[in-house]
C-alpha cells in the first residue's frame, strides 16, 4: 500500500490557528497562582511553568482522517517546552489530517511542588485522552484512533498512560524518560519509538531495550535511532539531516497501521 508523500514545512515559531484551550478539570485548585511563560534563547521558544490548571490546546485538521494524538511536551517535570515539543508538532499533524492536542500538565519536580508524576501529572495525561474521546464527534475524531505522544518527561507520562490506564490506540515515545518495570503484555498499545544515538545512555540504550521488550511481549513497534543526534530535538524549522523527517516517519507509520484510511466529514 502506498501513502501520499508528505514533506516538512517551514514552521513559524508561534504555531498558528490553535483552538481555545480546554480545561481538563473544572474547579481544580481555584486559589492557585497563574502559570508563567518565559521565552528561552536562542529561538525565544515558550517555556511554561507553574501549571495548576491542566489544559489541552486543540489543532483540528481541515481534512480529518479520524486519527488524533495527545502531545505531552518535556521539561524534566520542572517546566514544559511547549513549542518544539508541542505546538510545532501539533500544527504539522493537523495539516496532514491528524487532530492534535497539546497538553499542559502539572509539574511534579518544580520547586516546592506538591504534585507527583504518577499521581497528578499522569492523571492529567489520562484525563486528556478521556476528554478527546468524549468529544470525538464534536472534533470529527474516531474515538478508537486516539493515541498519545510524549517527549522526554512527557514520554514517561505517555508510556505510563499506555500501560496502566487508558490504553490509547498507539503510543509515540520521543526520547522518553523510560519508566521502570512497565507491565508489558500483548495488549500494550503499538509503539513508535525515536531517539538520538548521542542521548544519555538510559535513553539511547534504554529505548532499543524497550523495543526488544515490546517485541518479546508481542507488541508491534517501530524504532528509529538517529546518528549524531542528542536529546531534545523535537521539531524545529532549522533541523538538519535525516532526523528532521522523524515526524514524516511517524505519519507513515500511522498510515501503515490503517489509522489514516478514509476521510471523516
């Protein structure tokens, strides 16, 4: 089966045309202070901290395929790098028929945080998938085609959500922090795995080891390890070499799994 050729496009720093943020929990922590956004050099990318009211920001395609993905940016559970690990990816996917939702989750390792990874941040991730499924008809989504993607710390949340709770249609783990002792079974969602060979050992070696563990458990998986690349590449318009096409590979993988078949109206 052949799928349409797709190419990366130039991505403006602040991705355009997202929908309004959707609050995941009504009335949650109403006394909490507002979140903070700083611009990080050299590209002036948005970095968010102080998240107390988790949200998703929708990017809805003009020609929907029914597929959708919740995207959890990384930042070491201390902050969220929401552009190259969130909005840029969501915009590209929406332009290629996949609804995408950028998640802002509570940060367990921020200074003086009272939140936890496997409690609050994971709860936000699970709730995001549940909300997308619940509003599938409104957003022209097939609830059986809702997956999850995470970068670095967000990849840890994506992996935890995939094995413990909501069982998304697929998981895409991009240079993830890999949870220990994950209970992998044949029912674990199929996985798309990406990292750089120059990443720290627990990722550059750990992700191939996770691929082998998934295969041993009978889980369909695809692994890409890019040479000469380290941590945190995400999706930027100045990327060089084969790694700049990792999102194309992901889109092709969705197509090969039948998740892009047909058009929903």
